[in-house]
C-alpha cells in the first residue's frame, strides 16, 4: 500500500484517545504501524491501542487511563447517592 506521507509536516500519525483515522484498507494499519501512535505508543508495538470498524480505526485509552475514568465515574455516582438521601 501507499505509505503515510513522509514529509516534515506528517512524519507520524499521532491520535488522541477516542480519535478516528481512516486509511485505504485495513492492511494499511499494519503496514504503517510504526508511524501510527496513541499516547506515544506505536501500533507496531501494541496492536491493542486501536479498535477497527471496516477501514476506520478508533484510538482507545491505555488501561491505566480507563481505570482512572472508571474510578472518577464511580466517585460521582457515590456522591450523587449521598446527596439524594
């Protein structure tokens, strides 16, 4: 497949958690994995950083980030229950 443009402007594709990227085919993600990053981790090093739907990938947060989000959401639930009592 065609590589990601190799220019000073776009040497890598850096995705934030929740961001989506669409390439020409699903195989492109594997071929270009060393140039696709989520939170500083390349897809070539950790294939679990992206989920796929067709030829579109969605960046997922690292497990530690998911844990923090879960704890924050649980804390809000407890606070809300106390306020409603």
